[in-house]
C-alpha cells in the first residue's frame, strides 16, 4: 500500500443521507472543482476552496429532507445540472444555484433512490419504481421487497434503456419497460449500485454492487443473462457499503475503485493485469461515509478522494503533501499563511462561544416563562439492526449526529451481549428480576468523548421473542434521550435464502382456516426476519430460509386460507406451531393445525450440531488446561517434557482464550438446542420427557455422538 493521502476537513453541513454529495465537472484537466451537497435540513449548498477556506457559490433555503442528489444534463456533455429528491418532489438547479425545475411526482411514498440519464428520470420509493421521460410517466414496477438503489446502464453507449433495481431480498432486478427481464442473486442485501469506471466499463454493461454486509462485486448485464466477473468477500468484517466511485487516484492511467462503508472505512482498490481488484489504501474515519467522489477540490493538480459523513462533514483525502519543500522566501509565505489561518480560527471560535452564550440565555428565559413549551432538543439517530450470517449474531449500530454520552440496553427476552473489538465504551450490567418485570437484560454503555458511533453484538435464542430497547443519550444540554425498539422474532436466527436442499428429511406443519392472505403474511412477518412488510403480489408466495447457527432450513408456502411450513428441524416446526396458534387465537381465528413428523430428521439435525458441539467441547477442555500447563512450564523452566498436543495448547493459549471469550455461553446454547430437540420430538408424540432431561445432560457432558443418537431413539 504505497498510496499516501492526507486528511483535510473542509466544512460541516447538516446530517446527510446516502449519495447526496457530488463534485461538479472541472473547467479544465485537474483544475479545482466545486462540491455540491444536500442535507436533512433541505439545504443544497455548493462551495469551492479558496486559499484554504470554503467559499459558498450558492446555498438554498431549508426545506424537506434531501434523500438523493444527482448530476445530469444533455447526454455526452458535461453533467453540471444539479437534481435533488426531497419527499415526493424532484428539483433542479443550475451550477450557479438558479432553480429551473420543480417536478411533483405524486408518489405516495418518499423517494429513496434516483438516477438521471439525459431526459430520463428513474426513481424508486420503498417498493415502487417509476421511469419518467421529460417528466412524463413511462414505466412502473411494484417490487416484492424494498428497493435500496436504482441505476440505468449508459443509454448513449448501448442505445437501450436497461434499469437495474437493488432489492433488499438479495436480488438485482433487471428491467425492460415495466417488466423484469431477469433477476440476479447477490451474496447480501445490495445497498448501492454504480457503473464500473463511471461509464459501464469496456462493454458499457459492467455494474458494481455493494452489500449491507460489506461485500463488493462486478456483474456484466447482458441482454440475455448476467455474467459474474468478480466478488470480494468481507473477510476483515468491515461495515456495509454505502457508496462507490471510480477515479484514478493512484495516477497509473487506470481508474481505481473508491469505496465508503458505514463503519467509517474508506478504501481504494486498484486493478492488476487480470482485472481483479486489489486493496491499495484504507483509512478509518469516525463516522459512516454517506458519499464518495474522486476529483480535485483543495488545490489545482492535487487529486483527492472527497467524502461526506453522516453528521455532514465534507472531508478530503488529498495527495497534496502536508510538509512542503520550501526555499527561504517560501518559508516566510507559509508561516504567514499559517498565522492567518490560526487568527481566522480564533475569531470563529470566539464568535461561536458568544453565540452559544446567547442561545443558552434565550433557552433559560423561554423555559422559565409561564408560556414555556417543552424544549427538548431534537437529534438525529442512524440505526441498523442486522443478522450476521458468519456468527449467527445481530449487529446493532447506533450513530448520532453529536457525541454519545451513554446508551442503555434493555431486553424483555434472554439475549447475550458479545464483545466487539471496535467498541471502546465501558459496559456495566444491572441485576434484573425477570419474574417480576420481564427484564432479562439491563446494560449501560458509557462512551468516551467524541464517540458518535457505537456497535453492539447480540445473540438471541430461537423460540424466545420480544423487544430489545436502546435508550440513547447524547452529550447535549439540556439532557435528552431517544428510545429505539428492535423486535427479536421467534425464529430470529433464520435468514432469507434463494435455494434449499429438497432432499433433506422434512417435517411439515399445515394450517388451514378462514384467514386472508394479508393475515397469514403478517404472521410470517411476526415470526421471521427479512420478510417484506407488504404482502407480495400474487395469490401464493414461497419463501426459503436458512438457520445461520445450525444450517437447518425452512420452506414456507402460503396463500389465502392455507399455510404450509417445512423444516428439517423439529424445533423450528414446534416454535411455528406455538406462535402461529397464539397469533390466530388473539385474532379469534379458528385454525386447523396438522403436522407430519419425519423421525429421520432428528438424527439429521444431531449430525448438523455434531461438529459444532465437538469443537466447543474441545475448546473448553483446552482452555481449562491452560493455567495448569503454564504452572508446569514455570516450575520446570521449559516445555520439552510435554507431549506435542500440550505444547501446542501453550503456544496457542492467547488465541484459544480470546476465541473462548468471544463465544460466551456457546456450549450452553448448543446444549439448549439439543434439549429442545429432545423435548419437541416427544411433544409431537404427546409424551412429556422433561424428567429425562438431567440424564440427557449427563450424556452430553461425556459426549459421544452414537450414545446421544441411541438415547434419542430409546427414550
């Protein structure tokens, strides 16, 4: 990684959404460019840098929150017209700030994503896609799941209009008019789309995608089928991808790939002779990167990566060196420049301090007057609660526009909090009485100064469902707190998938009754994550799921008056049976429930658990031996007398202890799953075997797979 970039903070606007900052085209090669950015206050600001200071070209009045900002213009000319999407309206501005367009789309939902190509406008709200040409409605599509981004392959190169939608159900939908031409499955929920090299690459059909779990890929969108070019897995467990751009920052004549992630990581990938990307540079900023652009802003001829962050900072990572080579005359000039900068910063600081005093006095007066209204300060929180496939845990990410003081986590269901390496907050637990007040967890995270982003890891237990609450208190006066709620679902460790193995031994649960399609869909939404809130189009729907902890699977097919659920894990069917009958009873719906249990599936599930259980038992055994072996080592002075296995444990002691610490209650959780499987197997036969559970736990303590299977068969 020989690329050296230096950070320069240019200015701060309000809180920003994804893809709301662009660089206007340069007047000549490597000349400085203007930056245009839109924020949640509805303000569009265009500025340029002059003698190290940000100078505004124009700034609009506040309005509705800006969700997207794109550049457009006549095809094959510089794209310097500014378009913004706010609520259901599109507005257009010239580079001087004059408004020339105000187009009310009449969409029932707010616009979430936008792409502009000449006179064609492609928009998407949560589930609805619309294509307009010269502000006239052309095509419409209702998606089965949420649309996160929309793009169109370059019309000027391909002479065909090919829009592509990035949908939450891990699918890219390629459209032709109002119809889906074909679907492309991608390895995670796609959050952002971009044309490769900014123009679709050599073919004009190359499309980059980034996912919410941090994966990156390139696909060629041909007229008949997709061609997968490459894919980068997120092996370093970095954040989800929010923005992508192509720009030659390395200076080798080939455009590099610039990536911004929601954990504040900025990455640069270069392309080698095989056209495979290789990481050349990365830098961590303290908050999520909402937009990224390559260009030249600070000084002529010095390329840079310009990013905008969640709280509205516009920051450059520039190739301009901090320490300049200078002669005797130059040194005086640099010193004078520095003195001027320090002087202007002091003046600005004094002005801000005076303003704060004034506002504080105004607040005191208004809060103490008899007509005082509640003056609770408002602040913006960006939160994300997602299931990680790799370790079957949930990530809760909380990002606030100002420093966080503390976060209180409360849960009415049993959950484990796991360690997060990036997390520097101090955590303390309070004792709970779950029988009295349904509190299973009370934990407080006290954050260090200037922490605006907090990441937590939570592991839930399937079958136990309820609500997790986060009380977020930032460092602002007067003290204020916001509450965020997250639903822990009955089958919380299941993740949507596109394929399942139909050859597995399956157990079947069938529901029939006087219920509508919308009602049965709402029950599935209640039970399982990653199911769209709105019922999909059509009379019948099929969803496939995979358990991220055990790799068991679930197939759900339902329509009006009927629901069929198949799983190779009896416990999954048991949880569904209990929860669905409870939900139907609440709504006074009479359900007919029938089930078919496949005995072979129990042995199959135990075999899936076996490698995990064996590994955890071995890990626990090794960790128990570490202290004794270290004592022997100190006593004897060396480890030569130990057998190779014990020497190996001592060499890997730190790694083993770290791994054991990262997986608290892992063994207990596997024991719990086997116990549930045992109880559920006999529950469907009408037998209560809870008295035999202590015997089962004894067998698990001296674990042998065959002995366990025999116990299940004999009981």
